[in-house]
């Protein structure tokens, strides 16, 4: 029986390292990297992530229609890093100008993004694949000054709650230490 695990935490909390360690004894892993390299800093981050993980893992780079990727997957394990980067990509895939997006459009976007994750997770469960996902905890800070940041925070927070409900285990990391929440 497959297991779905969500690992959350703040920036540099150790969440990716903890998530990778959950699968460290596994060579049969599809690593789904959701980042899009847009500058030198991101390129450096991706390079470091690649160097730190098991070199036997296969990598898929993408952020949408992941249920279709899972449909053709023959791996026993999947790691998705990172949910919040995927959310950002889905947001900008839909709209570019968030200063002029209506709250009805935001509500629909939240539904669409949740549905994207629901299709993905249900396909993983259907195919009996273990899944570990990494996400950022976005609810511990102050209310952001800018509309785009507030919209992102809301979408990420609601999506994290939704994914946590679909997960068998949920961990919060701080200072490199995991705390099991579920």
C-alpha cells in the first residue's frame, strides 16, 4: 500500500533534506523538480539540489498535468520538490498581472490549483506509488504588503491544507528537525 507524505517548513528549515532522507535507501525514485530556472541564483540552487540527491534517481522537470506523468511512471516512489514553486508556476501560467485580478478569479484559481494536486495525488494512490512532497509553510509571517504576495500566500496556505488532508503523514521541519503532525 502506498504512502503520501507532506513535508513543510520555513526557508532553510531542512525540509528538502528530511524529505530526501525518507527515500535515501530507495534507488527507484522519480524526482519531480517543479522549478523553472530564470536567473543565476536559481541555476545555482538547482545545481546544489541535483548534487545532493541520489544520482540513481530519475528527474522529471515540470509543474502541470503531473497526473499524466504518473500515468506513465514505472517507479515505486516519487518525490516532488516543491509544491509552492509549482503553485507559483501555475499562478503565472494563468495570469501575469495580479494587480488587476478579481477575487472571483483568485477563488477559481485556488480551485484549479487544488484540482491539479488532487488529480496528481489520486493517480499516485491509484498506481500504488509512494509520494513525498516538499512545501513551504507560508502562514507564520506578517500579512504581505503587496496584492500578489497576499494572493500567493492565500493560495499556498489553502493548497497546503488541502494536500495535508490527502496525505497519510505530515511533518513540520525547523532547524533541521522534523516534527510529525499527522
